[in-house]
């Protein structure tokens, strides 16, 4: 089997990190939500999540200022709204209103939960020291919520540009 060289600038398309997430923040009572594809578990007890957020975004600024957010996990039914939230700025519009999303009060942070998402993770900034150089925030999950009515939700996973994969069949490997 012959292999061929793969372009380095496309390596990210091979290493999708998990389901697309929607990161919500709030600043001076104004909620915002942004779609993010690059994140990873860092530790498990307490749960720490590494999230890459572009430094040009409103979410980056607000997360640095408030040191808290909510990671919201959408299922495939929210794919179009999630992508739309990632393609515009919260500086200019209220994304919750524009895309018909429902903000719910969180219990441990000021940022809202996105009601339509099947899981919501309230987070506090644990380590922001890599944000300036790598746009990487380490978040500690301080409260987690799930919708028990949504079992085995089909999540979306970013591949490249406008290409996504939908999580499908669940298998068990003994």
C-alpha cells in the first residue's frame, strides 16, 4: 500500500477533537454564544477542559474578563443554528434572539445555558496563561446538566470548512 504526502495545513481535518460545542458567556447582562470545534479533556476529577477560542472573538474577550462560561453541547438538530452562531459576531447582534435560542439561568456562573442543547457544563477559568500565545483556555467544570429525555444524541463533528460528520452507531469493544 502506497502512502502519499498530506498537506500540513490540512492536518486539522484528520484530528477532529470531539463534538462541536457552543460556548456561552455574559458580560454586563448581555449573553453571547459562539460555536467552537477545538477542545479536549485535560483531566477528569475535577473535570478540566481545554478550549481554543480565537483571540479576535467577543467570547475570547469576555472569557478573559469574567473568567467563566458555559460549554453547551448541541445535537444534530441544532447544526444549522450552531454553524450560524460561529459565523457572526456577538459584538453586533444578540445571537440568542437572532437564532431562536433560549438562555437559561445557570447556577454557578453568570453565563446562560443554551436550553436547546442536550448537555450544559458550567465552567470557571482554571488557567488562562496559554490564551495569549495559543488561544487556549483551561476550564474547570463546576456544574453539569443533561436532558435525560435525549438518550444517545447524535452530535456533530467539524471536519473542514462547511463539512461535518454526524456521530452515529455506538459500539462496545470488549
